[in-house]
C-alpha cells in the first residue's frame, strides 16, 4: 500500500516537472507579449490550447499575438473563438473590428431589417452560461411563487404583478437560451486562415475557381466531403474549400 | 528643298561628342574604290579632350598612290558639351591613285602631347580606267545618267523585310539633286535608313560601262498584307555637269572630269520605275495560336527587378523582345499579375536599329504592380513565336518563369491600397492582452450540460408538482366532507328539531333554545360548507345574500336567531305559549331555509 502511494507521488511529481502549470505558461506568454516577442508568445498560448479547453482570455491574447504578427486571418479566428465564450467583452469587440479593417474581403452583408438586427443583438448579448443561470434562477423563482399562490390565501397586493413580470422575463430568457443552444449545435462557422484561398466549384483541386477569399473571411459550413468543406458566404455564395485552409469556430 | 553637296574639296569633320579621357586617332578616305588617275582625300583626325598635336602627321611611303601636295589642309574644332571641352584636329592629304590594284595605306603616326598614336591601316582599291570612258564620243552625255529603284526581293512573305534603294547611275558629275516626287509605300511599313554623308559613289559596271552609283534613298519595307503590291516611281531633279567634248587628249589626263570646273551645267528630271513585289500569305500550317505576325528571328528576355519583396512594394516585370524583323508587330503581352496586385497600365518602348541592310530592334514592355497579399507568386514564362523566312517555319523562343516571394510589409507602407477610413482605423492599435484569467482551463462543458443545472431545473418542478397534487388532494377531501354535511344537513336539522321539541315539552327551556340556535346555525354552516364554530351573524348574512336568498327569509332567520339569543340570555323565559309559537316559527324558517339552500 505504501509502495503504491510512493509510486503515485513520484509519478505526479514527474508530470508536474515535465509539463508546466497552465497558469505559469499564461504568465510567461504575457511576458513574451510585453517584450514584443509575439511569435513566441503565440507559441506559448498555443501550448495552452493543447492542454484542453481554455478560457476566452487565452483566445483573446492569441488573437492579439497574431494581430501583431499581421496574421489577420488567425487573429480573427481567435477573437471569434473568444467572443463565443464572452460575447459581452468590449475588448474583443474592439480588436475584432480593428482587425476586420485590415482584411481584404469586405463582404457586403445584405442589410437586415432593423428589428432583426436588434433581435440578433439581444440574442447574443449574454453568454450561454449567463443565460442558463438566469433561466434556472427565474425558473425556481417562478415555481416558488406558484407554490405561494397555491397555499397562501393572504398575499401582498403586488404579488400578481411580480408573478406576471417574472413569467415574462423567464419566457424571453428561456427563448434566447434555447435559440442559442440550437444555433450552437446546428450552425457551424469557420474563418479562412490562409492568406489567399481559392474557392472551388467542386471538392476537387482541378475544379474551377468560383471565387477567391482572403484571410479572415467568415464562412458557414454546410457540409463536408473528404478533405473538403462546402461553405457559404453571408451574401449567399457557395463553394468548396480545403479543410486545412479554414479554422472551425 | 534639300540640297546635298556631293564632293568636298576639304572635308570638315566635326568632333563628335566624346566621352572619356582618351585621345582618338583615326584615318579615313573619302572613298575606297577609286578609278586610276582620280584624286581622293585622306583625313587624319585626332580628337579628345586634350588635343595638342605638334607638327604634321608623318605620312609613310605609299605604294600605287601619290601625294599631290606635301602640306595637308588643317582644320580644328572645339566643342563644349555639358561644360566639358572636346577638341578635334584633322589633316587632309590630297592623294592620287596612280596604279590599279589593291593598296594599303599603312598606319600613320601622330604625336599628341608627347605620346605617339597610330591610325588603323586602310585598304583601297584602284580600278582601271574604263575603256569606253576613254572614247571621247561616249564620254559624258545626258544619256549616261539614269535613275532607278531597286528592290532586294521580288517575292516576299507578309511581314518579311525587303530593301528598296533609289540610285542615280551616272557617268558625269552630278553636282546637285533634289527629289521632286517622293514615293509613298501603301501596304507597307517602311523604315528609312539614314544615308552616310557625304554620299559615297560606288563603281558599278552595267552593260560594259562603268557608272558611279549614288544611293540617295534606302528604305526597308515590310508588306502588311498579301497580294501584288507596287511602289510608285520616284522623281528627282539633277544638276549635271557635262564636260566639254572637244578637248585635246593631252588635257584629258590632266583635267579629270570631276575636277573640271568648266563643264556645262544641265538640269534634268529623272523618273524611276514602278517596283512590283509579290507578297505571299504566311503558311497556315503550324501557325501558333498566339502568333502576332512577327517575321524574322527573335528572342525574348524577361526580368524582374526583385524576387523578394514586401506587400505595398512595387515590382517591375520587364519583357524584352529583340531580334531581326518587323519588331513593331509585337503585341503587348498579357498582364501577368492577377487581382491581388494593384496593377498599372503597361509601358512599352521600342528601339529600331538599322545596321547594314537589316532592320533589327527591341520592344520592351514594362509591367509595374504592387502586391497586396503575402504569398509565393509565379510569373509564367513568356513565349514569343515568329515566322522564320529562312527556314520557312514557325519558331518560338521562351523565357523562364519567375517566382516572387512576397512577404507581409508593414501596414503603413501599404496605405496606398487602403481607403482613408481604414487608414484612420489602422492608426489606432489593438487593446492590450488580458493579464489574468479567472479560470484559465475550462474543465467542464457549458453550464446547461452540468448535473446541478438539470437538478435545479427538474427538482423544483417535481416539488411543485407534488405540492400541487397534494393541495388538490386536500381540497378534494374537504369538498367531500362538505358534500356529506350538506346531504346530512336536513336530517340533522330534523333530528335536532325533534330533540328540541322533547326539551320544550320537558320544559327544559335553556337547553331548548341552545339546541334550536345550534340547529339554525348548523344547517347554514353545513349547507354552505363552512365551519360552524365562531360563525358570526354578519358573515352569515353576507354569505346568504351571496347565495341570493330571499331577503324576507334572511330577515326571518335573523329574527329567529335573535329570539333564541334573547330567550337564552334574558330572564323572560317562562312563557310557554311563546315557546310554542317560537318553536313553530323557527321550524317553519328552518324548513324554508332548507328548501332554499
């Protein structure tokens, strides 16, 4: 029994020696960034990615490192990744907008009906986790109030008002939550990483080039075949791109 | 009107713009084919930026040539070009060819500022005097002059070069000429060759007669379409000097016709013949698709000014097509840069060289482009295809391709390709990195996939459902009791009334009134499903009114209750008649109430 314990502790110390703790890697990468060694900083952040899922701060910092190296495609990719986790973070928004100004493809998005625009803005205002927690809190509150209504004859006068208000807020947030979960699980988006990317009419390198996309362009993935993805642009253009040329969000 | 002077007594050689510090020393003769007995000029010219010739150049011993005057004519010229002085000094020796044959003038030594220079040797040919020329009758008449246009080829391909020369053939001195009608060349691209000044005479023998031939116009023409093309005749006006005929034989040798100042001057017009050239279409067999009409021999050279560059930096791609033939027919190559480059219109320039009898030259196309994206870019090679009239085949030459390595330049230099608005944005920088992270590594999935989320969702729901069901069950239970009470209300009232009747008859009035009052309230309470204890009269009345009971009945009921209360709590209870009537009244009210509810 003691022998096993010794072995385990030895193994644990060996692992900790071989792989640096993620926090210290993060610190080291930040220091590299501060001393303007952006390529090394990027490599360090990439190392964190290999450890597993990382927080939006890592993606954001990766985006910054790539931006400083003028790898705008990768910068957009990482900012978008960060934005998925923290849609309300203003820094990510700012840097993403700035990076977009450097992109070659200014894809004209067909203008939405203005209500739709606000709808989308509202839908993406909170992160999925925030929405989930809000929904669960409201849900519990709602049930509590129903119980009160059921068992107590004598209730404060504003009780009903509060109940209707909570029902309304709950309905809205539950809708947003369900819509977001649905979109996340069905809609797959990607960013063009390479400088210039020929979009083919068929999943075949010899096929005709339908159009050209430059780094940083956002596309929606419709289907996949072997080494190829069928993509769709916001403005409706469809074509095939090699898997290696895009980064899945 | 252009007037050309044919013969110079003294040749002035103007110093050409000289470059470099060296001294040049040259010997030239005015012509290399000379008839025996004719005089000619030998010029020795020293040129450079520091000409200081001491004495006269030493003329070596000459064979077959004699020096006419020991002292040469001298001339000096000074030129200042761009602030630099250049001088030239020349000496003219007058010589006479005395014997036929090929003779060489050996190198002539010249001393300039203490250094000895040598000229190149010159070979001249002295031809024998024409036999007929000696016959006085044939010597020098107007019939001895004619004018002709000569084409080097009678048959040519479209685009193939043909030389056309207009010549004056003459056996008498021509002092002046002027063209009165210049032919044009419809269907040709014509390039005029410059003439060497002064115009040199060539000795040609036509039909056994020796003529001096003066080429006054040389053209290279390139037919632009097939068919039988013709060049219209040209016309010139010549001033001829016809020597006097009856001269003594002795003087003939002495006064050569060319130096005779006493000839009779005649002006006459001459017309050349029409030149016809048959122009053939180029063979269609093996014609390359990109053939642009080049005929001759060509080659191509392509260069880029740099192969490593950054975005926003200009690159120059140069295509140089050179060779012999109709170089001007080259079409501009396709722009080799694609949409990722900022392109500028092609710049082309050409240079036509006329050497000897051929037109050669080069055409240069320059493409300037500024890359916008970083990548490896390959400029494909350029192929020039042409028809070679010698081999009668289409041939081509290709240049290798070039690979450009384009790196990302700094954003500021690429400003030219960005709009103003974008530049304004770029001037700003991104925000700084996040220095700390709350949870660096996310070990769990999103909140909604965690167990406690599901628990908090379904748990309270379950609890609520349970609570609701329980509440419902309770209500059901209560409702059942009420129903039972309602059903039992009338029998209970009858029972109580019977009880009360017995008490009344037994004169137990206290208990009687209590029983009657219980009957009254108990019935209403059971009927309405409310607890009997603590039932207030006011509440009862309002509840009865809710049930829409007749006001009269309610009034009776209240009166009965009050009667009971009065009887129970007052001392006036010993009136039996009253008890009987009260009982009757209460009985009736209870009966009516039972009916109404």
